[in-house]
């Protein structure tokens, strides 16, 4: 295990992570252009690749890198999987090619190949431990592969948006299911999330042929997923704590609310491919749900991947609050009432919130862990959850701290 870790150490992992950072910055630049505002960099095709760049080039690379780390050999007897690192490499390179002068087909091909390796990663994870959480994340990876393949075949981004939504939502739902097991979890919760996840993928597939039926199924599945998460997720308990667990819980509960908004729009309003409803449903998912979850889990996932601590600091609430406040302005004022200035102002606020969190996180890493006063020992209220591979997250609800062991 140590030999494998040295082959792909923190420096190499950081190199695999950098393309995701470039994709994020390019995607935010494209967001300003799509809002009709001046952007630091003007590239003709950047607005056209905004969606796949953010979903597959940015988030996809993060997910693939975390999964490759988690699949490092757990014992000396387990064989290494060097091919696993091809997933973040291909997705990262694909994102870079999308914003380069290279033919667009080259970037699309890399995204398809990277998504295919990501599916194989979940297959390997299933072989190690057959588990509903892995199955749900694997379904999400199929959403990534379906979306990338459809885009490579020339399908417009609005038509393949349900596939990209399936990828992001199911990846996060599977991760949350693993952490929900901190406390005893009824079998109904796992079965319900698995059924809802199958419905998400089914709705995305149906939306290609029968958009009205498909988006209704997809919307209902998203609303049902939110209902199960709100009912069973540990965030309902940890929000009453303090420190990092409370921050994570606040971010997650806000994310659940935005996912419910997106599901309701699809369920009630039907298919959308342009205009204010299209803007609302996509950004409710990609910003309200996904970016909130990224902020919530960054202090856990990044240290596990890079072996460098990202200490929690209360200032992290600033970008999180700004993200949700500007989303309210953009979606519930701008889109709902068709007020263009509110859409633009909210969109700029969204960009600032994401960049602010990056700055806060980087500063926290450089400053290191803050000094903590000694506290009396207490019997834990909740304990351990083990993630796949060599990454373990332990949540101590009583002590309100979260420890990452990589």
C-alpha cells in the first residue's frame, strides 16, 4: 500500500487536481459572458462548453480523483489499480482541451473516455464491497458517461442536461448514504434512495424520447430523494452541534432545499431548454445543490486526497451565505419574476461566492489548524463511518469535530 501511495503521492494528486481548478475558473468566466457581462477572458466557444466544462471538467475530475484515491489497495494482498488514475487525468485533460484551440472533438473524446473509466472505478469498488451506496454512485457515473457520449454525438447541452444532473446528484446521494450510517439506518431508507436513484436515471433516459414524461419522472425522483435525505440524513442532528459538523449540516440542508426547487420545476413545469425556467432549474442543481455540497465536504475530501489539512474556520460561512443569498436573488426574484438585473446581479454574486470560498479554503490551508482549547472528555453520541478504500471519516457529534484519516 505504501509503495502504491508513493507512486501517486500528494504532488501527483495535486497535478491531477489543477485542471479541475482551471476548468472552474474558465466556467465562472463563461458564466459572466452568458449573463451578458464583461468577462476577464473572451473565448468564442467558452459559453458553448460552459455546462460540460463545469460538470465533467471540474466536478467530474474531483469525483474521479477522490474515487481513485479511495481505491488504493486496502491490504498488501490487494492488487494495485494504476489504471484508476486515468479517470481524473482524462477528465481534467478533456476540460483543458475544451478551452484550448484544439478541435472540440478532442475534448469531447477525452470526457467520454474519462467517464468510461469512472464507471469502471465504481465497478471495481463494487467488487471490493457490494453496497447500495456504491450502486447509487455507479448509476451517477453512468449519467456522466451518457451525457458525455450524447454531447460527443452532437446532442445539444439542454437535451442532455438531465444526464449531467443525474451524475452530480447521484454521486452526492451515494456519498451521503455512506455517512448516514453513523446512526442506525432503516433498510427502508437505503431501498428508497436506490429506487429514487434508478428513477433519476430512468427519467433522464425517457427525457430524450418523451421529454414531458421523462422530466416529470425526473422531477418526482428528485423531490422523493430530497424527502428521504431530509428524513434520514445525519445533518438533522449535526446542525445542532458546532464547528465543522454544524457548518457541513447547514450547507447540506440548504443544498437539499435547492434540489427540491429543481425537482418541483421539472415536475410541475415540464421540460425546459431555454429561458428563465432553464436557468432556474440548472442553477438550483449546479450551484444551490452541488456547490453547497462541495463547500460542505471540502474540509473532508481535499485533505483525504491531498494529505494536507483544510481546517474549518467560521469565516467559511461567509461564502456559503453569499451563495444562497445571491441564488435567492437570481432564481426567486430574477427568474421567477423575469427581472433581468436580478439575474445578472445574482449571477455575479454566485461567481463571487465560489471564488471567495476558494480563497478562504486556500488561506485556511496555508494558516494551518487553529489552536483549540482543551475540552473535557465526553461519551460520543455518534461515531465512525468507514468510506471505501483508505479514506475514513469519523464524525464525533458530541465533540463536534470531524477527523479524516487517509
